[in-house]
């Protein structure tokens, strides 16, 4: 049952669109910064399979420029991976 | 709410990510910060512009049980992006000051007697009418403020110019922004900056001309610092007469002798031409050259009159004029090395650098203030660095609505809500909208601010109504104007929130509603109009200045011209006022839009619903001729003017008897005359009184130690202050600096009432004084 948080950077000028896409994406909770072009994304999935499927969806979001994993928890291993670069759409 | 483990994990994960973002991007704000436990639940947050300076930061005011309990930065405001300065955060703390004016006070037999507002307003109207009947309409005057809201300024103008038919309307923005206005009008034919604060995000170089931005415009300065932190190619140059917090934060600090800025600007232009850094194509297409009168005086004598006359010149004549300003020739005059002048010119001249020039009082409060504004425009026009993102001259304002009210509504003697009284078409438009006979609006200006108080002293003005300002602390040479105001020849009405040295001389004191106790609109330095709703009730019988004016107008028999409702008058007035600026060049946003947004920059583009961020550039400004890349449409030929303006000396310079230059100004903790910030305990305790800054070598020579009481003496008057040595600011040798916020240490008893003959703005930055130990 992984819970992960990410820093998400939208493509230039696409912050609002990215927020909308992430809001509609299952297992995602989005917290946009009010004064900078950056979002915090928290994902909550049932198992590794669902987690992997979500990762593939996130990979395909064209409004997303860059995604940094900040922390992760799972029932199997309570893992924390500070600021490892997870995905770069640039 | 019970938090289960999973919920906790999600909260913790989110918190980790937010902390990581905060480390990467200082100042970042999330909604959860805003809704955090800093504030108890049950607070209603409402947007407004800040009450204080001309930056126009967006604030959110927290109201609980009918009281303002907190202020925070509005993250939706592109001005401050959630940040505020120390004054901004604490602003509402003055509202509940124990000495708040809550009842009208009428002086009877030398004592103030509490009176109902109805009776006080009856008296004001009766006195005004009686004065007009006995002495003529030019015997009454109103003196308003760059802190008046747009509706307040508008009804003052309508009462004086449209109803009564006198141009005896002035405002305190004459003391701070008139040179900027005259500079814009003479160069571009239209007032206010062409750019906006977004320029900060694009520029590489910021040149601050006599502008202690770190203390006077701290939120904007923090945006400059942020850009320098996040980009490698940004530098800040401080060009000033005194070392300040801005100088210390700048990449380079260049000190010049008082009045030397005129020669520096010309020397930069010399270098631009001499090095081939002129943007020839831009100059050929968009610029003409002119010269005006020289040796133009200083306005020291009563009823001083001056009218400039422009003569066309060509580029070669201008180039020849600049020969006198070769950098090595002006070193002695300016105190700036030729190398530093060449360095400044190289920044402006480098085609790969975007340059913004910022200035405020240093250039405006100057006996050649209009010229200085012209000269900085010359630099930007020669290089074509203007009206583009990150390139432009940017005059900052000191009051929250010096632009929106004083300049746009036009609460000056020569102004109308659109244009000037001397223009027949402008008078016709005003008469049509105001529904008054055209010939009621006089075609000649009367008294500018300094001359208005001279006229009170001379006994010509026999009734004056002062709103939202404190001239007996802020005027120059109060040593003349205070006794002038104490004369029995003039009936004085003062509307204010707190007692001040100006209310002390009033015959009637009217209690005014403060900022958030009324609805209103302000216009900031970047042409941004901002609306706010009333959030709390004013105490006692205090009411908005606009409503006082309306009540008096009705009592004087002008009720048909002021048909506004008490609850919605601010909206009805704004909608009427907006008609003046209809059209592409100055279109104001509809009220419904302003209610939703944290301000809109005019001209508002109806088709897109957007602000115009850069005027005169056809890429951004639909008011331009689309066939031109730039169109300075304020002038009939669409061209801006490069003015030939020489160096001329200050009217009073240090001599054997008065060997020091006196410079006056502000500090970050206090706003202007301190009537609000001195009633905010945290700000008052931070800087409880004024002081005189001395250079340590001068102090040593005079045997003065830090904190010792000294006399600052000029030909006008004396004030006693403690010495400040090596503390906040450091004047150059032979100069002293005094902040003017302290009514108990009135430095304006000492200053000189010389002014720029074109703008009529006084020079608070230069006069001669001597220092004596007590």
C-alpha cells in the first residue's frame, strides 16, 4: 500500500492544465504552490501493481515537465528516497 | 476529525515534499500554509491593496467578530506574490489606537467641543458657502491626498471644479510625484510608466537613481534580490548621495554629490553616442529632439511663475551640447569617477543587457525634477530600451493611490479626470459627464501645493478643507506654513483618522473611516487599479471622506450633481468616473472584474479581458498604430522627445555659515508623517523617534558622539535630534540625513520650499544647514 510524495514541475505556462489533469488522475492528490510554478503530488495506491500502472500514466502526461520523488512509504518497507529524480519529460 | 494511519502517512508525505520545495524555492506558499494553524478558525479573509506605499501589495485581511485580527500577503497578487513588509503585516493595528478620532470636533472659544457629524457638516457647508458669497469662489480650497481613494478624489474634483467652479484643488502628491508627471508629459505626452513590475522578471540590470528601494519599496526590492539569487546574469547598481541598506545590498554603490545626477545622466548620454551605442533605427523612427528654457529659477518667491518653451533641435546640436558632459569633465561636479560613468553607460549601451531604471523621491523632489526625469528617459530612448519586457524607465510612487487618484482622477489644480483645465475639449468632456455648464470649469490653474499654503499665509484663501494628509508635517518650510495656518483669516477643516499637527490648527475636525472601514479603489505605480470591500465598521461617527464631501455638496445646494447612495456610492462614483477614460489608451476595468481580481493594469483590453503590461509597444498595446513597432501616442506625432537639459546648481548650497547639505527621507518602519505607523506599537518601538545621521569624521570633528542631542539649523528654522553615527545610513562627508516621520522633531521646519519650476514639486533633498552640539 504505497504512499508517495513528489515535486511536480509543469511545462512552461501549463501549471493550471497540469493541476486539472492530476486532479482527474486516480490515486492522486495535488497541492499546487500559490506563488510558484510547482506542485506537490501525493499518490496513494493499493499495491505495487497499481503503483506501477500509475507511474506509467504519470509518465505520459504531456503537461508535466519534471517529477521528483521526495518520500515514499509502503507496508513492506518504509522507504524514504529524498529528492531522487524519478522522471523527466524534458 | 480522527486521523487514521493512512491519512497521517499522506499528510507526512505532503509535508516532506512541501519542505523540500521550500528549500529549493524560498518564499513558496501553499494553500495549506494559508490555512495553517497560524490563525484560529472562523476568520474571514478579504482582499485589498495595502494601505501604505505605492507598490500596491495585495493583502488579505482577516476579520473575526467584526474586528480585523490579522493581515497576510495575498498570494494571488502578482505585485507581491504573498510577501509583505513589516508595515504591511502590522497595518491594521493602528485602527484601535486609543486616540482615534471618532466624533466631530468643533473649536469653540479656543477649545474643541464634541459635535454631531450632522452639525459639523452643516457648519462646514455653511462656512464654505459664506466664504464664497463674501470673497468669491477662489477663496475656498481643498487639499487632498495620494491616499484618498479614487471615489474620494473624484467627488472632491467634481465639487471644486464642476459644482463650485474653482481650480483650488490640490493634493499632497504634488510633494512626491509631480516631477514624474511633468517628466512623462513632456517626454511622452501621457502620464505613468509604460512598463510594469513584470519587468523585474526579465531585466539583467537594475539601476536605482537615488532610490533607497530596500527601505521604501521593500517588497519590490526583495523581488530584485530574488532574481539575482536565482539567475546569474542580474546585477543591481545603487546610484545615490548616501550609503543605505540598498547600497549595501547592491552589486555596486556609486555615490554622487547632491544635484550631480543631472550631469551624470548627460555624461551617460555622451558616452552612449561617443561609443556608437545609440539604437539609430529606434531614434530615427520614434524620437525627436528639443530644448527648453534654461536658468529657470527655483520658486522661492511667492507667486513665482514659469512657463517652459520647447524649441526643436537636431541630433547634431544635441550631440554638441553633450560635449560639456564628457565623463572626465564632470568628475569634480558629480563626485563620480569617469570610470564609473563609463561603466554605467556600458550597462545601458550593451545590446545584450536588459536594463530597468528605478527612481522615486531622489529624482522627483528636486529643483530640476522634471529635467532629471527627462534625462533618464533620454538614456532609454537613445538605446531603444523602453516599452519592452525588462527594458524601461520606471518611476515608483510613494503613496498607495498617487497614481490612481492624484494623477488619474486628477486632484491637482491644473487637472481634470481626463486631461487638463486649459484644454477646451477636456473641459467639455468633464462638463458633459458632470452635467454642469461648460463655462463653470475655469480654464486656468490657480495654486499648486506650496503656493496654496502661501496663499493661506497671505490671507487669500479663507477656507481650506484638508483630507487624508498632514501638511504641517509634510510641507517644506513648515516654520512658515504652521504660523500661516494658525492665522484667523482662514477657516480650516481637517478630515483624518488620528489627531496630527494639522488637526491641531483646525476649526473643525471630521473623523474619517480608515482604509478597510470603507470600500474603495487605489491605483499603484504600475497602473494597477485595485478594489476592496468594506470589512469592518468605522468607530463612532467616523465616515468615508467621499461621503463627507457628498454631504457637504448637498448642503451647499449641489445635491443634483451628487445623487449617490450611502451604501453604494463608491461603485456609482467609479462607474461615472470610468467614462472619462473610455477608449483604448486608458480604459479602466469594469468594477465586476476588479472585484474578482487582485487588480488590473490599465489600459484594460475589453476583447481579451487582460491588462496592458507594456504601453507604446504594438506587440502588447492595442492602442498603438498596428503599422508601427512603437507608437508614443501621447504625442500627436507618435514620437517621444529627447530633451536637452543642462546641469544647474541647487538654490542653496553649503557655505561657511551653513556647511552641511541636509537630505530628508523615510525609514522602512514608518510611513510618511508617521500618523499611522507611530500608533502601531511594534513599529513605534523599533524606531521611536527621528535622528540626524552624520558621517563619523564630521561627528568627530564636531565632537559629537552617537545619541548626543544636536541642533540642525537652517535659515528657516531649527530642530533638535539625537545624532546617529554608523547606524542605519551613512551620509557622505559634509552631508546629514534626517527622516521626516516624527512630528516631535519636525525637520521640515528646517527645509527649503524651493521647487521645480515646471512640476512645482519641492526639493526636500538639498538645503544648507549647520550642526551644533547642545
